[in-house]
């Protein structure tokens, strides 16, 4: 076996626990599942998974360690990620002010108004927007490597892919659970607007935390 199965299980457990805690990706996915529908939200889940693969590739290529150890590079990547999250939050807040209650309701009951490409792109950008994810991979992945098993890169690749699958499964559960609440929010257009506003504020809070956190 190229990997230690007990360590894989341990990393899967840790990945699942971290995925259960709502973050920017889960927030975007669940709000989209309620306001637009599960299909659009699942494109975000897929985009986020692709973003995770990009981060894993960075770590395996050694770029993650560079970001983790270089304060200037980390700051630049962190600010870029925080700005994108902030922009998503502001956009959500602006949509609640520019749309009437009937327009917000119409947008919610017409899933086709949000393209799959846009949802996929948003999920991917949110997935790679947090440099803390790279730092976490650099710090966590090596702890689950068994040096007696051979190639460290192969082990980290297997662990990273397994963790990505666990994260995708958890996020899919979040989307399904949020989608089941769609009928409640569609009962009154005011609820949709309140949800958008709450999601916008939460995204801005995530962006602020990302901007001020140290490596």
C-alpha cells in the first residue's frame, strides 16, 4: 500500500469536521440553493472542488510553502482573496436594494437566470480565494504522511484527493438541506431579500476576518 490507511481515515475525519463548519464556500452554496435552486448551488460545489485541486497542486509544487513562509506574498494573496469575498458580499447587499420584492421573488423562482458557468466560476474563485487554505494544507498534510511508505508526494496527493471528496460530500449535504428550505423562503419575497442581505453581511465579515488574520 502506498499510503497508511489509518492515516487516511484520520485525515478524512479531520476534513469532514472542518467541512461541517460553515465557511465562505458553504455560505455561498446554501444561499444559492435557497434563492436559485440546488442545481445552481451544485455548480458552485463543483467549482469549489476544482479550486481545492488547484490549491493542492500548488502545495505539491512547493508554492504553498513559499506562500506560508513569505509574508509579502501571503499578504498579497490574502488581500486579493479578501477583496473578492468582500465584492461578493457587497453585490448581495446591492441586489436587495436595487431589486423590488417581486423581482427578487422572480429571480428565485427562475433558476435559469443564473448561468452554470457563472456559478462554477464563483465556486472556483471562492475555493482559491483563501490563502489560509494553502497554509493549512502545508501544515496539516505532512502530519499524515508515513515516511516508511515511500513517495511523500504520492501520499500527499492521495490524502488531498480523499479530503477533497469528503469536503464535496459534506457540501452536497449542506446544499440538499438548504434546498429543502426553499419553499419556506419562497412563501414571501421579503424572506428572500432578508436572506440575501444576511448572506451579504456574513460574506463581508468573512472577508474582514481574512484580511486581518495573520499567517
